[in-house]
């Protein structure tokens, strides 16, 4: 089943067209890779699907709902979470608190009452709510073996752990889809291996994963399906094996062979 | 002498209320608002006008003062807070000037530069709290401070406070975590305004008169200094800051040197405090608060 | 007076006022363009420059100079400009430069502090009483048809036009100007290209402060010189910079003129009471932030994610 889909999505900045008429589908339960040379429009596409940027034209549908002009916070609440290419943690907050922010509306929200009631309730029952959130946040930290760093400030974590914390924070929002923007950037092969395992474990939780990545070993290894962007256009999609042998993709990465 | 110290403590309390509000806006959300004086004035005039012209009881004017200040906070906050925080500083700076302008010129309502005199004293259960008997008034003001402190502290430790800090640290990441950043910023600003309105209301029944000349830009700067000096993001610290700034402010009179030390001296000092603290100790005297669960004021093994 | 004559009269008044705003707005916008922060002390630098100019003018003008008075006036203006330029650079060096890597809030708070120090030091040293700057010429109005124009207004227009054209040429054509534009686009890359970003920032502060001093000295003839003269004028000039598009030099010019016209016509034609004239600028600010937050000539700036 297609969980998320863009139709003819275009984003232009003045005269520069970053993403052009892209049709992109994410199937439920799979790990989808989004690859392409630098400047191909991958992050722009991510931003347009997660509400941080608005398409010039085209549509984004999630679970059948049109979310094209929704705000980032509403999109997150509907079940789309993300990480960022250049890690955006809450640096001066502790590791634990970073994850607790991710729990902001999942644990905090009251299932039946309205918004105001939820705020009042969380104010009056702050202690219980804190304990509950603390427990859940710790569970996510344990998932990443970060529980030992819980009280550390996020900015003091080693780089690899910062990437993991960002994923933990995103997972805390209980997403249906998780977008990862270059999760392996700057990691050594060992860390990348462990990241691959983590991504599979996330998939096994029933979460659909979409990732932008330049590390071909990782992409070819874990993705069920891959979409390739070049100059803002969708030039190919298919299984890793198909993509590997697609002449258009080879051309995009290696340039045209001289005749 | 004792009377004078009591006076300083009463003003510390009134200003501590404003500083608590400023701390929520500046210390937690990281926004520069420069108009606690404007909301202070609105609260003061609301109480003065309602009680003198319309004969209302102080306790009825108090919520009106808070709501009116909050309403104006909403009006300035909504257009500016959708955007980058920088514009809030300018809009609030302008707002403070406009408020004073209007108080000076709207003779019918505010009696212009002369202000409003003979504000009736507060009474609690038929007992009058006269500002001349300073102990009573001191206790009254500090009851307000303690309540405000507890309420705001709890707010800061709840998930709402954490959301505000997340917005300060990275607004884009916060909104990607499902937090409606604009709404939280506007509400923080409104709450900060409301408590300044309450402080204004108390000031009116302490001085028993209001004049536009009291609500200058210096008031806003003093409140800002209290937060910066004590420590942004720490409610205890800003109350300490309120005391220190009030003490400095009255120091010349306290030691009988008010003839020797020119009035601009302390103002230059306030300016210096802002610059020097930013360069050498941006976290303030006490620093940001070690956060812990709400309801538990002290927790072992906090962050280092 | 015919209605078209009346219109031209207000147009004239609006243009001179707007020119002043534009000169001041340039300083805000140039600094914002490079450092992305509001220099709250800008209006106070204007005030100090005006005082220095006034002192120099009074000192030279001790004896009657006859027609040479106008030369003395320009020397005094130049003195004020130079002093302000130095003051602007010193403030940047002491109070802002150590905070380049700090949080966004830190330089703003520091700037507020500097502004407060300057205005109160001035009140302390020079008193709060406003001082009159004598006209260096006979300021009785000239008439073009029914429209009156004072020599003071002519002076303002000439100075503003000369300053704007030279600034525009400087920024567009000169090496330093190009370096300024490069620094404002991307400080780190500019540094890699061998541009001394610190020096460029200092020069930006110097130019902005000198322009503010010029504006201050020009209006001092009409509104006198006093310690808080920079506050309101500075605020409104900032609004002008935002209306035009903050960070954009042409935008500051357009925004300034527009605000000047808006205030003049607002009072004259729309019947806004004179006491609320200062409010016009802030209503304009709120409206522009709601409708076109990037300003008339500004570019939409999206934070890169």
C-alpha cells in the first residue's frame, strides 16, 4: 500500500528549479532509498514532504490526505518524523530532555479532551506526566544504548551518538514514516554497520523508513526500493539490483561516456 | 532606615513579578522583549482608572489589569512572533513609547501628564492594607511573588516549559517534533505581559497615584537587567536579580549620597551590566536552572 | 493655496523627512546584512555625532564668518561624522565582536546596553537640556509658485542625494564594497577568498555611523540636540529599513522615503492627529510584517535545513 506520495511536485526558487514534476511513492513497511548526486533536490523533496518548505506546484498525499500546505507540526502529528542532514538537536538540553520533547504530543496529549484541556491537565499533573515521559524516553534511549548518557547535554555527545539521538527523538513522536536525511554522513564503517542494523530494527517495529544517503553500500544493502533524482527529476526507481544496472543512473553518477 | 529597606523590598517584589514574566519570554523562549514597562503601565492605569473613576474594588480591577495587558501582548505578539524573533524587540520598543505617548495625551481617560491621584487603598476582608504601614504591604506583595514563582516554575518544568526551551534551541527542529512554535511563543509572551500587568496594578495601590513619567524605558531595562544579572532561565535567580538591581537603584539614597551621585550613574551602570554580563558571564550569577521533575524541587544527580 | 500646490508642499516635506530616515536606515540595514543583528545603539551614535558637530560648529563660529559660515557648518558635520565612525567601530570591537559566536540573544542585549550607556552618558556629561544649533544661513523660505521650500530642506536634499549616490557607487563598484557584499552573502566563504571579514565589518560600522551622524546633524537644525534625540528617529529608521527589505541598501533608501511621505501625508491628508504621528511608523511595521515580511525589495530568506 502506498503510504505517502507526491504528484508532479515542483519547487522553484526564483528561476532555479530544485525539484521538477517529481512523482515519488513510499510503500508501507518498506525501506525506501532516495539517492542522487549532490544538488539533485533530495533534501528539498524531503522538506516539501515534511512541511518545512512549500511546493511551487504539485501535491503531497499521506494516507490519502492532502498535506501539501500543512505546517511542519501538523505533519509530524499525523505521523511523519524526520532527522536533519546537519544534525539539529536541542544542544543545551540534556539527552533525555531531547527525547522528551519528541514525546511532547504523544504522551502529553489527552486522547479525548481538547487542546486547552490537555495543556491544563499536563500542568496540573506535571509530576505524573514527567514520570511517564521519563520512562518512555528512557526506553527509546535504551533502544539506542544511549541510556548511559541521559543526563549529558546533547552538545557534549560524540558525533555518532548525536545522529542516533536525533533518530531516537524522531521515533519518540511515534511516526508511521521516518525520514532520515543522510544518517550515515560522517560515520566510520563500524558505525555505519551498526546504523544499518538499527534501521532494520526500526523497520521491524512496523515503521516505514525513507532515507537519503550517499553511502552506496548502506543503500544497496538495506533498501527494498530506491528512487533516483537527478537535476530535480525522478530518473529511475526500482530494486537495488535494477538501479545498479540502470544506464540512466550510471550516466547521472559517472557522466556520459564519450562516443 | 528600616522603612527604607522595607521600601526596597516592596519594590523588589513588584519588579520581581515583572522579571518572572520577562524570564519566561527571554530566558526560556529566547526572545528579546523590551516592553515590560508598557504592560506595567497598562496594569497600573487599569487599576487607577477603574477604582478612581468607576469606584471598583481593587480585587476586581486586578484581573482586568492582567487581561488587558495580556490582550495587548497578544496584539503585538501575533504579527511579530510568526517571524524571526528580532522584530519583537523593535515592535515592543515602539509599543512602550506609544503607550507612554497615549497616556500623556489622552487627557479624558488618563488625565495626561498629571496622572491620576487618590487611588483607594486595598482592603482584605475589611482590613485596609495601607502602603504607609509597610510591613503589611510587603507581605501582600511577596504573597503575589511566591504564587507567581510557584506557578511559573511549575509551568517551566512541565512539558510546556520543555517545548519553550526546544523552540529557543532550534525552532525548526521543534516544529518537526509536533510543537506549534508560533502558538507557544505568543502564549509565553501573553503570560509575561499579564504578570507585568498585575505588577502594575500592585504598584498603583502602593503609590496611590499613577503618572506617565513612571513608566519609562528605564523600567524595561531594569527588568531586563534583573533577568540577565540573576541568570536567564532560572526563576530564583531573577528574583535575586530584582533585589540586586533595586538595591543598586536605591543605594545613593540609602547611604545619603543622592546629592553627590548623579541620577544617570545607575542607568549607565545598568547598561554596563548588560554588556559586561553578555561578554563575561552570559549565564548570569546563578546560571540556568538544573531542571528536575516538577513537584520535586531538589533532585539528586542532576546534570552537571 | 490650490490643492495641487498643497500636494507638492507635502511631497517636498515628506521627501526631506524621508531622506533623513533613509540615511539612518542605511546603517541598520548594512549591519544587519552582514551580522544579522539589530544595532540598537545606532540612534545613539547619531546623537553623539550631532553633539560633536554642534560643539565644533560653535567653536569655529565664535566670530562672525559671514558667508563662510556654511563652510564651518560642513567642517563641523565632517567632524561629527569622523567621531561617530570611530565610535561605531569602537563599539563593534568592544561590545559586539566578542559575541559573534554567542547565542542570537547576546549581541542584541549587549546592543541595548550600549544604547542605554550612550544616552545616559550624554545626559550626564552634557545635560538633558536641548541645545540649539544655529542655521548657517538665512532660513527664510523661497517660493516656487505657491510651494515654499526652505534652504534647510534644499541642504538636506542635496546632502542626502550626494551621500546615497556615493554610497551606492562605493558598494557596487569599489573593492571594499564588493568585499562587503561578499561578506554579507557568506562570511566564511568570503574569508576563504582572502577577505578580511573583521576589517569589512569595522568599515561597515564606520560608514553606517557616519551616515547617521550626518542625518543627526541635519535634523539638529530643526529639532535641536538632546540626549534622547536618537531613540525615536532611530526606531523609525529601523522600521524604514524593514519596510524596504532589511539587508538591502536600495531597500533602505526606498523604505526611508516611503516612511517620510507616509508620515507627512498621514498627518496632512488622512487627518491623523500630530500627537500620533510617531505611531504611523509602527502601524506600518506591523502591516508590512503581516503582508510582506521580507520587505518591498527584500528577498525571502529561508533557513537552510
